[in-house]
C-alpha cells in the first residue's frame, strides 16, 4: 500500500515536472527558436505568435526576406556578430541567413554578387568603408537592398544616414527592419599612364579625388588609425603640405576644359565627414548630382591657415563671393554636375572612399542616380539641398 502511494506521488511529481519543462521550453521557443532543437520545436508545436495584421505592424512582421551578410573577418567582434545575426533572423522567423567573408583577393564584390544570385533580398556589409563600397558594387542595379553594420575607422557613408556606429546590434536590427532609401552612387574612371585605352571604373559612395586627399589616405599610419581613428589622417595631411600645386584641365558636363592649379580635387556623393566636418556641405546622395570641389592654398602656412578657416566657415554656412577669392592666398571652388573630367599635367595619386588606386593621368567621375537601395533609420533619408550650390569659378 505504501509503495503504491509513493508510486502515485512520484508519478504526479514527474507529470508536474514534465508540464513545467514543456511550458518553459515553449516559452523559450517563442522568444528565441535557436535555443530549442528543431526536433523539440516540432514535437512541442512551437509556432509564431499571433501577429496583428495592420499597417501599424512593425516592418519585421510584414517582410518575408532572405538576408545575406558579407563580413570583414579582420574586424573585432565579427564572430559574435554572426551569432547575433542568426538569432535576429530566427526570432523574426526568417530563413537562416547566408554568411560570406571577405578575402585579400576579393573585398566583397564577388560575395555580394553571389548572395544576390542565391536569392538574397538584403545584403548586409559588416566592416569599414572599403567593405561597404565593395558590397555596394555587387548590389547596385540588382534590386536587392544593402544594409550596413559599421565596423571601420571612418564609417563615413553610415554617418551620413545616421546608421548607429558603436552599436552593432542596433545596426543589425536596422539592416533587417529599417526603411529603404534609394541613393545615388558615383563612378570614377581612371586612366593610368601608359594605359590610355583601358580606363578602369570604380564605384564610390562618399568621395573620390586626386592630389592631397589621396596622398593623405595613402600616408595614414595603420597604428595611428587603430589608436586615433580618423584623426590619423590629419597627421598624414600635414606631412604633404609642402608638396607642389597640381596643374590640371577640368571639364564639367562635356563643356570646355578650364586650366586650373590646386592642391586637390574631390567629387562628393555625400558631404559629412567624421567630427561633424562637412568638406562639401551641399553634397547629397539623393539629388542625382555630384558635387565637385577644388582646394588650393598658396603662401605657405598663411595659405593653409586661410584654407582651413574657409572650410570651417563653410560648415557654418558662410561663403565668400567667388570674385573675392582672387585676392586670397587660398580658395575653395565648387560646382554641381553629372560628370566631370580632370586631366592632370603630371600623374597624381587618386582614391575612392579611402582606397588608394595608384596614379592616374586622367580621371572621369559620373553620377549614377538611384542605383542603390539602402536600409536607413526612419526619417534619416537625405534630402537634396535647397540652394543650387554652384560656383562659376570652376
């Protein structure tokens, strides 16, 4: 009799324990399916919760999308990010995401193209500006969207659309659930000395240029970049302040070429740089135009100090009339266009989005309007500037 009672009690305890385990497992499964093995998800009939069917439902409940990630494996935290990406897709009941890593031979273009071929609706670039540019090259004009998890030094394109810089999880959520913004990209055709018949085209999202800006990018010390971030480029620029001015001929939108002397020429798709600096304040990735700026300084330290003052004044919305610059030792000239051609009298270093591409005798930059779809925060899309921003001095 005693044995039967004990058996009944034991069976009751076992049943209660089983009910508790099943209940807890189902609760965990609804919150995070990856924490429950697939067999038990099926055995316990774990299903997505009932969701509201209204226009007010969050984006993650209204999309059925395939996500792919292209990550730079040298960036700290990439391994942890992969786990977070798997979990983020799982809790939204999206297919398991594809995961690609960049290599020295392919910084992300081939991986992005492969992801699109496999049916990716969104390709997320996880890395610095170089990785973002490579993924954009593979995704542009495909219909797929690009998300960004910034993990670099400058993260300039992400800054211009207020994508979270120091919060990978927030950037990850944005890449999956964010609003979609159609943006322009730029293309830079580079003609190198001795290869005039075979110009190479390179996509850029931020700024392309030749002269001092490319020398600055090329001369930035990697150890300083790791310690000081974007400020390391300042020290690289100082080292090249004594170089000779550049002589070149510039033609805008197929017009007559103009002879000019300068320190650097830059073609901007966006204008906001680290530290709140806006080197080309009118540049916008949604206006179907490129903003071209030439910077010049004469007279040694006086000219450079004056140039720095002009750049800071631009950030405050103050600009000198074009005719007054004739009297100054430095000047910033600006024009908005769809295409610009620059022929250097002597080959100059050129760069796109922080990647140095060697020396070129001629560069041609052109805008490619609406070529790319990017996931951005709600209300963070850029808008074309109100003023035309043109300067007749180029």
